[in-house]
C-alpha cells in the first residue's frame, strides 16, 4: 500500500508553485511597463484639401402646383392619369354642374325681375312728373292749393328715389350672377402650367368639396420635371460655411453609379428645429441645390445625399486628422518652444499671477518625432476634408510627426516620451496612399 504524502509537504509544494506563478506575472508586468510605445510616423508633406459639407434630403422639382377644386360636386370627367404629360390650360377634369347651373338660372331670374321693377318705376315717374307739371300750372293760376302742389312734388321725388334703389338692387343681382357664373366656370378644371402629373388623388365618380375663398379637395399635383433640385438639411454648425454658388456632388439612391453635379442656389434663413425641449433637439437649415444633369428620369421624393464643396486649397501642408489632438494644459508640455521673435523671457510676478482660463480655447497639438523621442508642437489649423486637415502654422515641410493611432496621440504620448517606430509611412497606407 503506497505511503500518503503529509499535508505539510503538499502545502510546501503548492506554496512554491504559487511563488513561481506570481514571479512570472510580475516579470511580465515589469517587462510590459518597460516597453516603450510603438508609433507610426510620417514626413510632413503638401497635398490638396477639398473641404465638403454633407447632408441628406429629397429630390424636388423646381416648380410644382397642387390643383384643388373650387366647386363642390361629383367628378363626371377625369382626362389624365398619374404620370401623364400635360400642357398649360389643358382640360383635365369636370365636376357635375347641375347645382351651380340652377343657381345661375335663379340669379338670371332675379336680374330680370329687377329690370322689370325699374321699368315699372320709370313709368310711375313719368306719370308723377306730368301730374307735378299740371298741378304747378294750376297753382300759378290759383286753381290748385299749396297742399296739392306739395303732394304732387312728394309723389314725384318718392318715385325718383325708388328708381335709384331699384337700380342699386339691379347692380347687386348682376354682381351675384357674375359670381355664380364664375363658380360655374370652375366646374371645368384646367392645368395652370405644363408638366407631368406626379400625383393623382381622386378618381372619376368621387365627390369633391371646394370654395373660392379656401383650398378645396386636392385633386392632383402637376410638376415641371425639366429642372430638378436637391433639398437637404445642413447642421447649424456647418451652415455658415455654405455660400451661394458652391458646387456640389449629389448621389441619388436610385442611381448609385452616377454622381450628379449641382450648384447651391438657395440657403434657408429659418431654422428647422426637431425634438424641441429634449436631449435630441437639433437645429438645421434647408439648402437647395440645382442639378446640372437633366437627362435622367428623376422623380420627386427620391432620396439623395449631397457633398457641398465649400473650399479647395492646393499644395498646402496637411496632416491626418488622427495625428492632432486637443489637450488642456498642453502649454506646459510645449515649454521647449521659443516664442516668436527671440528667446524665452524670464517670468515675473505678474506672469505668475493666476489668470482666468474660462474662455481660453485649448491649443491644438501634434507630436514631432526626433531621435526616438516625441515632442509636443502647438499648431494652427485651417480647412479639412474627410481624412486630412490643413496646418497653417507650426509645421514645416519635411519634419517628421507621429501619425497614429488616435488613441496613442490623444491619450498615451507625453512631452519627451521615448517611443519606438512601428513602421514609417504606415499612416499613409491606412489613409489611402501618397499625399495628393
């Protein structure tokens, strides 16, 4: 029978194994801490920067008209279908005119009645005028009394006033007849412009409601498809960069292999706000781009994405966006830089006084690579595209800078830190090759 190991020996063996494991972990940890960061570096070079502002929206025609009914009734004739091409003043629909026709007849009868009433009053005026002349002659010869003269005068003047009132009533009935006839003419609907019926919302036999004062039932939409535009929304942060006449590249979902050229011709002044009062509140402005290409069968409502070219600069110093960062308190790391125009000045008591940095914008920095060490350099930037940004001050052509990664540049690297080069020019390969 084998002899069992004592618990004391087992504990000793396990302790030795534990010490070895801990030592290995500690050694790996020390080795890891001793390792210098590996970075990618590039040479400062010049390239072309095309700054663009992007937005999404819909394709819309330059002009479209909603045709609504101004008369109520049943549609007894519909001459177009959706997609048909129409010309200006073309008859497209008719509404049952029976009710309005009866109103026309009633108005005509009222006008005739007013005219006959005026004729009757005119006859009465002629008679009263003759009576007045006769009584006047008799009164002069003292064969008629003053009372009889006054009565004849009053009868004549009353008939004159009645005629004036009847003439005014005749004008009112004539105006009413004209209005009803105009309403009757609206039972036949014509197109106000040439174009294509892009929306048809009624069918023959349906009843529509309409008045001359307000919009009635919307029957159809006629659009001029000869000039098409892209309506997009641009963020309030970017709208100041957009100008009239800026060129644009429009990609329409229905034609993925075609890039349409366009020009900015309208910039909205009223903000379009969504999600008001919530954390998702956004403020955009509408921008309209006129498409230059008109040989495609574009339709209103097609989705599109637009890149507006706001600025282009050639042969300028530019670096990848991931190579720069913004850090608070980075001035301390850049103390090695001499101020412009001479050596560093000695500090004074006034220099040591605390200053408010509330409104001070943190500087933009890049890390230069010199003999295995990185150094912070404050730079000034200009326009940017989707991968590179212009450097207007702080870099010279031919200098070497750390090009990535973004995590390394923004978090890890510090002033004077030793680094190893991962692969010179690796950043170029990741950003699409050689500078333009």
